[in-house]
C-alpha cells in the first residue's frame, strides 16, 4: 500500500547510517590487537559523519546516554571486486553463485573479519558474521560502542513531525545519537563501508494510500457488495484481477509457485492470522499446506499495530502469496531503524532461501540529501543497500521495491519540498522499481458545499494510464467550491506513481541506448518556487499552479525509475484484510476496499516471479537486464503507455510516443505469461 499517502513507508528523519567507501586492504591481526580506542588522528579513520538527532527541528538534548543502554550496531563491509560485480549484474548474470561462493569472491577475507570482531570483543561487543562476509551485526551497550568507536552518545527528545499532504507523520520520541563521527583504527576502517545503528530514532512512517473518502460515488441500482466497503466497485480488486489484467492467468493454478519461496522485507510486524484469512475467505484460494515463517531481525519491530504500519506487511504477504498459492513465504521483519532495514535485506541474501524478495518502504532522495547536509546521514547509505541488492542478483534472487506514491515529487511526501525527486532504494540500479497505473473507470462524484447545495461531477478514465491524481483535481474543486490550486496542493494532493531521474545513481548499462530513458515529455501543472535552506539544503517549498499545461520536452541523466508498472491507484485498487485496521481512526473494519499504491505492485511482481520460476524450473534472477532487452525486441512483452498529455502523467512526466520507455510508467505494463516465455528462451 503505498496508500493514505502511500503503501510505501516514508521517513521523516534518518537514523544512523554512517560510512566511507574505501577499497579493501589486507590486515594483519597482531598490530590491530595492540590498538586502543579514544585517540583521533594518526592511526584512526572516521567512518562517515555524526548521527545527531539534535539536528532535527525542535530536538532538545537532555543528558548523556546511560552506558548500560543495550544497542545493536551493524558494520557493513566493502565488497571486494565490486566494479566487476556491478558490471556483471548490469549486463545480466546467468550462472548464479551460492552464498559461500559469493563470500569467497566478493566478501571480506576471514583475516579482516577476524581483526574487526576481535577488536570489538575487547570492548565487550558480541559479533555475528553473516555468511556473505559483508554484514557483521553486533550487540553491546552504549558504553561499549562509545569506547570502541570514540564517540559520545547523548539523549534527545525529538518532537513529532506531521505528514505532508495528509500523509502519516512520525511520533515524538526520546532517542540517543552520536554527535561526532565514529572512528576505527585505520586498518579496520579501510574495509568498513558503513556503521549503522548509533541512533535508535525510528524514522519511517506508513504512507499507505486510500481512495478519496470525503467524496461519495453514488451507484444507484448497483448491487455490488463492494459498495458497502468503499462506495466504488472499481476499488475492490483481488490478486486474481492483477493476474488477468497482466497476463499471468495462463500460468495460474492451485500449484502455482510450488517449490519456491517468497521473501518480504518489512519494518512492521505481520498480523500472523491475516494472510490465511484473506487467502481462504476473501481471495478463495485453496489451502496448499504452504508455510509462512516470520523471522525477527535484530529483535524484531514489536507487536503488530496500525501506527507501526502492519497493514503494509499484511498486504505484502496477502498479495504475493495469493498470486503464488503453493509458494512458501518468509517475512523478514525488522525494527524501524537503519541497521534493521539493512540487516533484513542482508539476511534474505545470506539465507538465499527466497528466489524473489520485495519491500515497500523507502524515502525520497531529497530527504536523504537533507539528512546528509544536517549531519544525520552519509551517501554510504546508498552504497550499503546496493551491496545487498548486488548479492541478490549474483545469487539469482529477483528483487522488487515500490517507486513511491508522491508522483514525480517524491520529496513532497516526506520532506515537504516541491522539487522533482525519486524514491530510494528504488533508485538502485540493482533492484526492480515498481511503478503505478490507473485502470479505466468512471463514476459520478457528489458532495455538499458549505451552503448546503449538492454538487456532482463526473470522472472518466477511458484507458489504462499513468497513475496521477491530477485527474481528480477539477472534479473535486467543482464539488467543494475550492480553487483547483488548493485542491491540487492540499485537498487531493500530489499523489501518483513515483518516477523520474536519480541524482545519486548513474544510468545503468541496461538502460543506456533504450529509447525514452534519457529524454522525456512533461506536463508542468506545478512549478516549484519559494526556495529556502530550512532543511539543510536549498530546495523549493511551494508551487505556482497551471491547470492547463502544454506538453514540453526535456533531457535527463541518471538511473531512471520505475522499470515497469501496474495498477496502483486506490480508486481502481484492492481489498485488504488486516486486524491492525482496528487501530485506524474512524474506520476500524478489518476488511476494507479502496487500498492501493506502488507497494501493491512490488509484492505482486514478487509473487509473479515465484510462479514464473516454478513454471520454468529455475530462477530467472534480477529482472532488469532481461526486461530491457525484451522490451527492445521485435515482440516486446510490454505495452508502453505513451500517450502524451494530461490524460497520462504522474503529475509531471508523461508518454514518449515512439519510444520504449517513459519516466511515468517505465517500460509500461507487462504480459507476464509472455515474459515468462522470454525468460525461458
């Protein structure tokens, strides 16, 4: 659900992800054992920068962190032969490696790892080395880490942050953090990419997107049972609708996905009873004896709840598992922290049990840049997650993440800026970014004005298009009597499928030369204005509004996302069952319609991969090198959504006639059965 703002989970501030990328060096054990912590300079190297929650607006320090405070800190090590690995992944890998083979070729040496863990053990820190020799998860106390990393952790009260454009915010928290950069002896720092976890700030917030509930949709004489749930029959789809809409039905049966395992990476706990109830009573999928296994990473995220975002986890399992009814499911659920998120991905990679993995949590690149500028983050965060995704690809594990639900203006949802921005980790060249569309639908909307008059307005979407709620602005303005600019910026908001150009990642080789990737058409309803430096970077924070923009043309650079798209609009969205809805203000029904967002698309593609892998008898691996090649062939399994103009846009980018790719929907919508045949050749 990237859906009441997005079923993608947003972040209002970043925790601790500090790092510096340096090539690996051989390290003799004995000199390191002679070193002690506490002195900077000379033989010491900072790893990234401070992770100071005190830089957040309104944060107040109230003392030092008690030395006995338990903490989990992850050391992400630099992968060896990384340039070679990146090139292989971008070009497509057919000979997949095992975890042990990956560790031997790309992980750090046993001597380096031994040197790091021995050093940390001198301070009472316990280490768990992942089988890939890339992630070292550690536990200790604040005092242990202060001494080992030459930092001082302090306590902060961070006030709550409201969500932008109606999105969920982040609650007030008392947290710890370090004001200075962690340091290690230079020999150790030479192969440590990032240190994650010197703050426990929970920075993600649920951004699930729901259909408009303030405007009614009368359906006189219609007996569709979905009307009782959402008032609109188009918004009660099931996974079977995804299958039929995108050509997967020929591969579907009760044994689809047999022998496969689906991985879900999430930062909120699963309501363990939800998937089976949904499959049996809502989707009417026969029981197949499959297993749903929950693994708590770094202690887990706590109990399921509406506030924590458990509805996201529930839908991820429901959607992926319904599409692959015979596949097992592993839920990697982690705390809402940086090391939790990273460790969940590295656990999925190091186990190598799941042939496909998806996640629906993220943040805008602009938020990440702001966190760096404020001393809360380093660009090594991007590199750390890239390493996990590179391991997926090398081992033949397909990976999918949602592209975001704040349209081309991803940062408007989490930072409140109005610049063009894309979502991370979907910006990684080593993961498949899943975008959103709107299915054809029509309705008569009605509402009551302040004077008591009843006003109606029609909505008509004639063909599948890029998801952007600009098509609702004028009807809602007519009903409410509000200026369309106010409806666009605040009432309906900037909502749609994420897409555009990364500022952090370069164009991968599989996108180079693909028509439409580095050129675009746009319709600029919203022109950013009001530049300021309030978020640590100079970015616009307001808009000028144009209700009738012309199609313009431009050029862009960087990794383009999304890669492909499917229905994500809540107005043509899905049924969801979640006990965590009990905590939702005003509508605590366990079964609800009208949910959507690109975080539906990621798990749906995850489940589709399990079906394809089972049908072919082998893993297809990382999709992107193959699907871009297929899309440029004479018989593409994709239908580009390339009509230019205001009837097919994500509130900026629109169709590129005659090209293979556009930044609103990527390669377009897939025919999954044809895609399976192409994977099999």
